[in-house]
C-alpha cells in the first residue's frame, strides 16, 4: 500500500494500519486505441505490476488478468535559458476480463467545447483591434503608458 | 539511449522496414487475441473438424489401423512420458514440458510412420523435419495509423486526407514447431472456391496496433522459410506437430479453461497460416500475388496427454491494403477441442486410454496427398528457371544466391547500430543550447544514419586484376542482378 518501511509483524502486534499511503491510481484517457477490456491508469512510480493488480482486486474487487507498466520520462523544456525536466510518470495498462467493456467517457460535450472556443477567439480578436487602435492613436508618442490621457 | 532517429515517412524504396515480431514463444500471452490473429490472417474459425474425416471409409480404416498401432504406440508413449527430462534443477515447468513434448511426439511419429507404411503407401514418400525453422512474413492492411505518424499527417494540410486510409503493417512470424511432415504432392482441398467466398464465413476485423498485444517493432529482413530450402522435392506440408509448453506458464494459473482453448486456436491459426504461406512463397505466390489454388495443412497441438487437431485451408494470400475488408476469399481453420489421450501413466501402464484421439491421429496420417492434375502449381515462376540454381549465367546465379543467403540469415551487422548519448538528446536535439560546438554528428548534419550509406547502396569496385579486360573502364563496377 505504500513504499515506506513498516515494523515487522510480531505475534501479539495489533492490526497494522497504514496512514497516508503513497500509492495512487489515476484513470486516464488512453492515447492510443485500446481493446475494450483494457484500462489505462497513471500510477505512483513506486508501484509494481503486482501492486497495481492487488490494489484493484483487494480494494475495488475487480478481477484483473494482467498488468503492463511503462515509465515515461518527463519532458525536457527550456525556461529562461535553463533546461528543466518535468516529473516522470508511470502508466499501467490493466487487462480486465474479456467480458468487460470499458471506454473512457467523454468529459466535455463536443459542441460545447467549440462554442466556448469561438467565444474566446471573438473576444481575443476584439482585444487585438482595440490594441491596434490605441497604437495608431499614439503612433507619434511611442512607449507612453496606456493610462496616460489628455 | 536507444536509437529513435526520426526518419522520413515517405521514401521511394523503403529498405528493411521495421516490422512486428510475432514470435510465438508463448511467453507473452495476452487476452482477446483470437480476433487479432484472425484479422492478421483473414481466417474464419470453425468448430469441429471437416466432414472428410468422418466418412464411413475413413472411420473404418482408421479404427482398424488404430487397433494395429495401439500396442507400440502405448509402449512408446509410456516410455517417453516416464523418462526424466535431465535438465538443470531450476528449469521451469515450460522448459521441462518442451523437452518431453519433443521426445514424445518424435517417437510417436516414428511409430506411426513405420507401422502405417504398409497400409498407407503415400507415407513412404514423405519426409519428416525435426524442430524445423518456420518463418513467414506478409503485409496486412486495415491497421490504424501509429500515433507519431498520425500527428505528422495532421500537421500537413495535403496529408490530412490520408488519415483514415487503411494502412499496411509488415508482420513477421517466427515459429517453433516440433515436427513437420512433407510430401511431393499437396493435400486435396476441403472446400471449393465458391464456398471460400461465402460471406457467412465471417472474419473479424480488428484494426488495433499489433503492439498492444505485446508484439514488438523489429528491424530485420522479411523472410519466408517453411522449414526447408527451395529445390526440395517435398515442398507441400501435410502434417505439423506443435507443442503447448506455454500453457504451463504462470499467467494461465488463474485463467479459465476457455482462455487456454482460445490460445490453442490462436497458435494453430498462426502456425498453419505461416507454414502454408511460406510454402506458397516458394511456389511463386506472395502477399501481392494471390494463390491460384488452395493449399491445405493439418496441425496437431499436443504434449502427449492433451491433443487438439486442426485443419487449415489457405484460399488467399491477399491481405494488404483494403483486401482485409474487400477480399471475397477467406481462409478457413477447422478446430477441435483439446481431448485427453489418457488419464494417467503409472509404472509404464497407461490408464484411461481414449481410442478416439488415436483414431483422429490415424485419420490425419491417412489423408492422402494427390497430384493436382490440370493445375499449374507454379504459374508465376519462369518454367525454365524456377529456381536460382537453374540460372545458367554464373554471375547472376552467384549474386542471387548470395543475396538470398544474406537475407535469410538476418545476420548481425558488423558495425554497431547508430546511437546518440543522453546529454546530446537533452542539450543538442530537444533543447538546442550548444550553438558553439562544431557540427559533426549525423543529426546535426541532416543525415539519417539508419539509411544505407551511399557506399553500401552503390556497386562494389572490381580491381583491375579481376576484370576480364584489365584496361577496360566499363567493368569497373560489379554488375548487380537484383530481381
């Protein structure tokens, strides 16, 4: 349940309780087309295939056939002249029973996304126009702050 | 860092394309593969063996011969089953099973051949291969675009229309059969042309990337080797024996029996198709040249105790591009459920022997390969030079033979694979933060090291001493005879 070291069990010890476990599993949308009985999770880097399998079977009572894991290194970016690296993450591909059909749900209705996008583009265009007008007005006074007025 | 050099998607003549390695070692076992296998080979799976094995004549002769063979068969079986595998102490269950299976099947096959030879004359003219090398490679269409290719296509306006076009993938199958039995003539077809185009024989379409099922991208020459080299008279396979040692691997411990049976069906489909396809390649057919007559093979998957019988008819090899959806012909595989030959063997005594299994095995041996009269077996091969060894021009013959050997060897390159270091990826390729350094590496000089160098592509230099006319400049470069 966790990658920390816990005291070894000795006869007479109380039931071991684990607080703040550092194992997590996050259901994500698969990047590639998957068969219907395969689910994609992003899991903690400390989890092995057996940990993922036990996590689902013991806590959620989901029979798991096999798990494949892959570690993706974080992206390397340049910010302000320095090369920085995002965190690595581990993806687990969990194969469930053949009779199970799971597909990642559509979280955003398609039409709504387009409308919002159009709205934002419109407001962006309006802002651009205003900015250009203001530049034209102050063409012979470059560098003047926007709040300055006559 | 492993090599992952970007290479142009389009090229005039792609050489050594990366292909999926489908080695059926049974170690990487995945779920729901039956659909995938059937799509890859355009096969329709039928439950139950075809009717030709159940006719009265066949039943009677099989019954009679099974009784004759029974005594020797049981003796050999009991002996080989009880013999220890003689492997290291920490050998896995699969390894032990593999060794035992090979011994059992070989000895049983020898018994059957020697005892049935008198009654079944065609067995005298067969050849048995032990642990032959089976490789088959073809191209399958209707597979989804790889993600990085999809991203590339989406970024270019003129390529967007090809996004949903069915793409071809090269598949290579590497098999490990236990025994192959080959004959001079092919087996009779089980169903006719009309039936092979019957739409009711459904072939499931599965357009997912084969890598999801555990297959890997490998760079190698695509080879088609059915267990023997060209020029062999016995070029038609009639019976093949496969092992099922992978069924003992841990992954099957908690699986229901249906999964095990499905794995057997997948194994049979792929092995039969691959064997027939590579035989067809030797006869002049390929993915792009469809077979003009059907080829048939029989497969037995066994470990001595559990036996499954399959018959496969190859009607078509056209699998590329849109043929996965549009090709009217389909290949058919008849399957049987796994059956136990015996319950147990104690001190050399076989208990609970199932004679039906022995009868079915005998029926497979009885199936006679006959000459196909009036059918041109190699319509696409030049009748005068069907093989390289028949070519009279020496230079051409030597060149083609060396090329064939190089391709089928798939040998390691003497030079190491091109690679770049981790820091180069970080500071030179991904984030160009070292403009002060001299540009020497291939990725800085717009070269793709995976492409064959000009030197390799160009012809070999012939020294003056070896030219026929030493002073001639026309014989400077060695002639090439690429087909």
